[in-house]
C-alpha cells in the first residue's frame, strides 16, 4: 500500500477549511497496519500529526509516520508537532516535502533526527506541493495565491453578444467549479458579473453532502464606483461578502450596505479602477491564502495586466458562439506582440463531460522586447 498517497488523500480533505494553516494529512503504520490517520483541523485545533497520534494511542510507539508536510517545530496556536511525535515513540517519519515556512524549513526534520528518528524526504513531493501551493506563496510573501477561472466557447467567447452565458460549460465542469470554490478561501468577481448574472458565488454540493458547504469562502466584489445593487444575491448567502470600492463611501451608503449584509473596503483607485494589488495585500493581511477569480473580463484583464495571476483554469466547451461584440475572457490592455504574451507552464488537460479543463501556471513576467 502507498501510505503517502493515503496521506495526500487525507490532506485534500482539509483544503479550504484550515487556512492560514497548510492542509496536511498523516498516516501511522505499525507492523504493516494503519493504526492512526488524520488531517489538519481548523486553526487552533490539532494538526494532522496529532490527530493521527491520538487515534493510534500506544500503538504509535515504534511505528512509522507518513506526513505530507514537514511537522512544525514551533509553538503557534498549538504546540509543536515534532515534540508530540518524539513523545509518542515514532521511530521513522516520511515527509513528502519540507515546510516553506521560514520558522520551520528543515528545522522540524533536524529536531526529529536529533532524537534518532529516521527521516525520508520527497515521496510524492510534486503532489504535496500542489496541495499547498497557496500556503507556500502566502507563508513566504504574505500575498494570496490567485487563480483565474473562466468558461469559454471554442472561439474564445464567455457570453453571447446579448450577454447570455448560461450555460457555456456542462454539468461536470460546473460541479468542478464548486469543488474549486470549496477548496479556496475567497471568491472574487467584478461588479459587471453581479449586474448581469446576479450569482450566488457559493460552494454547493461539496464537503460530502448536498446543498451549501459547511464553510463558505469569503466573497469579494470589485466595484470601483459602488454600483452593486443592495438586492444582489451575494449579500443573502451564507458567509461574508466584502465590497471593494475605489471611492469614498457616503455615510448613508455605509448604512445601506451594512443593512444589506456587506462589509466595505475603500481602496485607492488607479485610472478609475480599484487598486488590485492593494486589495490582494489587504486580503493577505486578513490571512486569506487563496483567491479564485471568476470574472468578468475587465477584472481578469486588469489582473493579467498587473502580473497578479498565479494559475489559470479554463473550461473549453465544444460550441461556437461567434459575434464580434461577444465578450472574451480577458479584457484589459493586453500586449502588442505575441512574444510578450503571458506564458503558462506545467499545463495539464482533463476531459470533463464534453468540455476540456486546461490548467496552467503563470510564468515569470516576460521581459519587454527592444
């Protein structure tokens, strides 16, 4: 049995529910039998290693632990996991990856080895890094990991010329979107998306049950001029909605938005638009580690123009919409030459029903050509 793969499966169960902590899974094996397993609980609650140790009890002594991230060796909201592992009598620990947190970053491994516990690093490292890609960026930069998601026709349209977009992608792709929402801290959309589609921006049919998931991501509406209607559905859904404005709000507006259920954030604006880099900095200060951006084209284009995107997920449907006035996924300024385009790396393609899901990571911002 691949015990590290089992630990990775456990780690995925914690995604979207434990930020700003990493999503970690742990499995304890004794005499070829799994005697304890667990994954990270919400902040302030036990980490994966401690959950597994508690389940194993005395059977952990002399056992082997498989954990997807290097155990913490410092006291945060909870005591260090390294001490719990040492006290429990574990004799060998397999680490999928070292912790990018500067407070740990190899020190956890050193502490275990200092107590004569054998360690092994690197099993399924690529999968482990993908699970905690948002945590890795946040813990080293203080900024959230930004994923842009859109659904397009084969001719690159996100809606018809009349604005209709229901539904470009099929049922399997839409279900995948709810999975993405469930595993992120924040869903971001532009005000035009709210005005045209009036979306709920919630994670539904996830978390092992139907309906609305137990912990909803923060909803952020980027609204430079404060045009979001008080009746918008984002204000009446479970969870919180933050309205990011690019202007000073009048006292009576503050009262009205507060009564509707909105939290307001007044930000500086550049060229009449919300300063998106500043918005992401503020979200990072609120310990938001991941942001899923769902549109529209103006917002996506501005993020691409600013070099603020880490990952792109495009759902491509086998339909042709046509129409020169029909909107495309990314507006903004764009580039003058193809050679200056944003390049995607580590690209993967998956078939979902009749649609294709294409994922890729933004490369370093290209140098402008002379």
